[in-house]
């Protein structure tokens, strides 16, 4: 399939004055010729779609602003194979744009490429989601944002309503949703209640502050990630579209992106919502470039610690409880120190033989909670979804 018909070429000045060690020297980009993306592991796409924003076209140049800094960073891994296809061409309507994005992502993901989308407004996450619908694949979706973006907007899909649209879309392939970093003063109580009723997950920023590692197991099984730069505090991301004095630090944002890179399944991620015209010293664009760099570094640092069918590569820790659940089996990989816990199907409770279970990614914190004779919330969430 000739994907070049969907893209605009990039300015060739992006690669001027780069040295041999710079990332931009080693990737294939759409300048004069469309790159051979089939040979890449990671594919970069720029988005200029921002009609959902109240500020109009102010965010159109975000992708190119981030590229300038990304290309000048040193190569994160000598084995990195990256292609930059340029910016997706505009379409007459946002709906047509989402459908075009879904088609392109479908082709790339089917070819086992991991796609990094830069720029635009966060409603393009709907285009990411539609790609999984085209493949008829369920999706584990992680959303990093101080807002939940679940406004009930029946007629217009915008940067604050796209998650509501994803949740209600038919047919629905959303298996799990996790918000990382919502801030309570931005989150409507009814939206939080809806997330809980659906057995989805929302982690308040205060619960991740100084312990962002607790986000890792949520990202470990993610298929799709959407990161709003407004989730980062204004002092670190002054160009964010909805600046706030609170939120993740630049260090925490880069840690989250590295965890995402280490994920087993992630197929696409988007980094959105900043305005180059408001970006003091291009600090937000530089941070977006660093976040992508850490994702790439994480991608090429993946460890072969996925649980084997017989779980022989993991160490088992059985925790007995004085509750309706007699025991929870935890598993830890001895080298990466990543944790999983065993969750039974509800109908198999009480059966000594042929008990069906699934392994759910978790953290050591869940193990420590079980040792205190408390069933972790993540265990209940998974158990209820299996019912």
C-alpha cells in the first residue's frame, strides 16, 4: 500500500547541521522521497488537526516544532530503526481526518510497527481507537491527562468529549481504560463514578506524585496511549493548551514515556495539546522531543520477562487471607522485578480443580497490601470484569 498519498513532505532543513550521532541523521524521513517504512520498527507521524480547539489553528505547527529538537538529540540506541512519514494531510472534516488516521494506523499496526503521533489536539485519540475497530481487536487504552475528557457532547466531538465518544461507540472494542494523573478539581464526580461502574481505572496525580513507578503496570499491557501535554505543570510545559500550576514534572513525564516504551503491546501513542506560539523558549516542544526519546529508549530496552505459559520464568508468592478469597498468588520476575497477580474467573471460585485464572499486571504495592490481609483494588477490578 502506498501510504505517501496521505502525507505532506517535511522541510529538508530539518536535517541540516546534524552530526553523525544525532537521531535525525539515522532515521528515514519524508523529504524528497517517501521513506521505506517497512524496514522500521518505529514510525513517526505528525498531526496538524486542531479544529477541536477553541484557539483554532494555533497548534498546527506543534509536530514540526518538536521534530526540530528530536532530530538534534543523540541516538538512543544503535539498533534504532525509525521512519518519519511526515504530517498527515488535512481533510474536509474532523470525522474524515479520524477515519484517514485509523486507516493509516491500521496498515502500520498490521505490519507490526509502533506508531508515534506528534501534535494536534487530543481528540485524535478517537482516530487511534478506530484503528483497532478496523482490526476487530480489543484495546487497552491509557490516557494521561489532568482532565477526564468525558463531557457529554452528542453532536460535536471535541478535545473534552472524545473519551465519552470512545466509551459509547458501537461496536465497542474498548477492553480497559486507565486515566493517569487526573486532578480532582478538574474531574466531575459523575464521571469518576462512571469510570468506577465500568470497572475502569483513574489514578489521581497526588497518588502518583513521587511514586510514578505505580503507573508502570498500567502501561505494561497498554495497546494505545494518549498524552496531553497539559497534564504537565505549566512551569515545565508553558506552551500547553490548558496550562495549570499543578501536574506531572518533566522528569515524571519522561519516566511515564519510558515505561510506555517498555510495554509489551503498545501499538500507537500520541503526544498532543501544545501551542508553539505560546511556548516560551520552545520548552514544551523540547520536552515533547525528550518524551519521545525516552519512549524510543524504553522500546529498545525491553526485557524478555513476559510470563511463560507454565510461569517457570517467575517466582511465586502465595498470600493467604482471612476473607472470601483464601489465597492470592503473586508472581515476580527475578531480574526486572515486575509483578503480576492471579485473578480467578468468578464461576471457578471454590473449585479445587480446573480453576481458571488470568494473570494481571500489578505492582509490589499490591503484594504488600495483600500481606496486610487486604484484597487489592486492582484484583477486584479485574475479578469484576471477568464476571
